[in-house]
C-alpha cells in the first residue's frame, strides 16, 4: 500500500523539468574535432614554411606545440583541475604561436611565449572558454615587447631547407624604414613581386608567408562552418579600403592596398585568430563591427605606429571590446520588450 501511494503521488506531480544554466541547446560537434579542423586548415601553410625555412622552422613548431601542451597539463595539475590536453586547444595555441614567430627564434623564446600564452592568458582565467584575450597573440605580443631584437632583427629570406639563408627585413619593415630614412616609400610591386608575395617568397613569420595557403585554409574552415565569413571579410576589406584612401591622398608615403593586404600577418590573423570563438563577438553584426575595428587599428598602427605590423595589437585591443560589442548587438530576449525612450 505504501509503495502504491508513493507511485500515485509521483503521477499527480506530473512531468519533472531539469532547470540548469545555459547553454540549453548543444551541438554534436566536440571541441577536439573543431581544434583538429583548425590544425588541418593550418597544416598546408605550416608544411610549406618548413620546406621554405627548413629545420629551424620545424624546430620552432615542434618546441612550441610541445611546450604549450606541457604548460596546459602542468598548470591544470597544479590548480587541481581536470586534464584538458585532450581537447587539442593547447596544440592549436602552440601551432599558432609558432606560426607567429621567426624561424630563427631560439628555443627558450618559444617556451617563454607559450608560458605566457597558456598559463597567464588562458589558465589563470579558468581555461578554455574563459580567457578574454587570444592566448597565442598574448604570447606573441609579450615576446615582441620584451625581446624585440630576437623577434624583429633576424628575419631571413626563404631558402629550400634553410640553406644559405639571407637576413633581411620584412616587406612592411622595409617600407617603414624607407619612410623614416628617405621621407617616402620605395614600394613598386611588379607582377613577379605579387606572385612571390602570394606564394611565400619573402621574409616574415613562419606561418604568414603563404597567403594562398592561408586563404585556402580559411575557406576550408568557412566551408566546414567552423568560422563564418563576417570577421575575415570585414577585417581584410577594411584594410584594403583604408590603405587605398591613404594611397590616393599621397602615394609617395603610403603603399597601395594590394601591398598591405598580401604582406604581413593579415590573412593569418583574420582567418585564424580574430575568429576565435571565446574572444570575438557572437552575433553577425557584432562580428562585422569587430572585423572593421581590427582593420582600422591595423592600418593606424602600420602607417603611424612604431611597429611595421599591427595585426596582433589590433586583435587584442578588439578582444577587450568584445563584451561591449556583444552587449550592444545582442538581440532582444524572446518575450521581452525594448524600453521606450523617455519623451
């Protein structure tokens, strides 16, 4: 009788609902699968860079990924948190940081960069999903400010397997030096120059040299719906429009837009770092605002700042504004009403 009464009481209560915090709708795609797709998208550019820069580039990539995974494991263990190296986010961070470094970077520089990227920029905030800034970019900027000589003074031209490497400046660095020393730029791109810049025959970071392969990787991620087109298109488009305006105003001081678009780390940043889920806006409108802001800041830093490149600084500055952009662009909650303006 007692069991029968309990059963009837349960039936009278009706269906029970579990109340939990958001998100209430989950996608079947797991984090480790997304991260592996990013690695696959970056692989062609990384492999070409190893072919162009040789063993030094391979060492930087291996050391960077290994140190990122180690710091992920060690920091989680010290903080008594669950092990997260299986989601491959540390692998992506290590790979992205490596691609943002020169092939001549010493091993200790790579390790220090990943220490800041994983421990300071990611795990101290709580790990993946809680970091306000892109970890790989934090590592790069810290190294750029702390060790400018190792980060900017040893660029080399690509040579098969790193043989007979010649030290030189990056295209953006040459333009900046020309402007400071001569008062005008000495940049005149021929068709051959454009082809060389597109395929990677230029000095620069390990992963930024091949625009064609970076574009292919970015389109692959868009096709797989890992990222959307809004941030990359707004970012690159803004850089093109702004540099075109400055070039029309004074072509002796400002290079044409094609030069600014296919040099530097614009494609690497626009497709693989500005689109980070955690540190970029969640709405399409917000993404466009974010991309435009990244483009504006990149052009301002390139043309008027002390550094020849501004992509990393621009993305980090916009990361800081992401909560405000989300607040301004979030749609109205279903069932609620917008407050009418007074008067």
